[in-house]
C-alpha cells in the first residue's frame, strides 16, 4: 500500500465527513462522495466538494502521438480529456532518446528538439484556449542502458543548448541537472529490462505507474524510494485512453511552469500521490 495514496484519501475521506455530520447524514455523505468525489473513487469526474477545493491534480507522465511513436492520442485531445476528468494540468513527458521516436536517424539536434517539442506545443496551445495548465517534461533514455527517467524543470533553451545530452549518461547528466534546477525520477524501475539506477544520481522514483496492471513492480519501486529517502511520484504513463487519469499528484498550490513544478516537488510541499484504478489485464 502506498503511503502517498493513503494520505490523499484521508484528506477527503468518508471518516472525515462523518465526524462532522450526524449519523442521519451518513448515507447522504456516502452517496455524494461516491458520485462526485474523484479523490475517493477515481471516477474521472471533477470534484466539487468544498473539502476538495484548492487541490490541484496534475498528471506527471503523459505521451502525445505527435512526439512519441508509441502513443496514439494528440496533445489537443489529451488536454480536453484531462480537463473533463477533473485535472488541473498535465506534464507532457514525451520520449527522448537517440534512437527512438526521432524524425530520422540522421536528424540534426535542432530537428530532434523540434520533433520532441511538437506534441507539447500542441497541448500547450490548446490548454491556453480552454484554461488548462500544460507543462514541459521529458521521459529521457541515455545511450548507456534502456532505463527511462522522468525529467522536470526543463525548458526549450536548456534543450537546444545541450546537444546530445542523451550521450552523457545518468551520472554526468545529474550534475548538469542539479546546476539547472532539474529533477530526475527513475520511471517504472522494476519493469523487465530496466536496471535500478544508483540512487545517488536520482532525485526520486516513480512509485505508481498507471500503465501497470498490478501492484508488484510499483510496490518494489516504493520500497526502493523509501530505503534511499528519495522523492516519490505517481503518473498515468498515458499512451491511449485506457490510461486516462490513472495516476498523478495532487498539489495544494498552483504551478505554471515546469520550473515551478520542480521546486514544489523538490521541497515536497504537500505533494500527494494519486493511486488510480488498475487497468484490467484482459483489456
Ligand atoms: Zn511510450
Ligand atoms: Zn512513459
């Protein structure tokens, strides 16, 4: 059981409501919570209860079809779906690796970055239109091994200015990241083929991944993060509609840039983890 998820539920739990209400109101509270409170049931509906106001749900791990060849939904659609699901924002974390999901193997650095940013830019533009926050992140793979890292706090200038940084490897990149206020989380570290990274070069670990069908890998990730006192993160790993709103975080303050998000995460200011429903294995 993930502690972050437990804390989240406590904030808007039935117990909390019942302590304020008489026993006559108990069945009513239950009905309202299970009907409308996405924080309890993860029903994909926005929560309008006063106890849940002032909370900002953000999905931290999202791929767009434009920039990740394994994803099938456009940034434009993603923004609408997540807004309808009651989220405040999303972080677009498209894949970035030397040999994966690039326009061509001999593309220039600028062409690679432009391709990587295309999905984010489309989502961002649509978000501006409808009042939905879209932040820039990345799922980065170095050439040294098949591990994936979720990166927050980057901007276009940083990306353009550090050519071939996927050749650096985690240890060297961590130094550069720290100098630039960038956070590195190992994504789904216990999936097959992944290798556990040296915790000295991580800020955190993704301990809930919405694309997993069971708890096993995430529970191990949680134990790993706890043992090394690393930050914890939850994200949907959205590639298609089946992953919609299965993970993310709840903040108690607004963030408007990737750097602001990185700051809140680093300081661990009331960051609560969403532990969504698992995908049914037969889907
Ligand atoms: Zn993917
Ligand atoms: Zn991913």
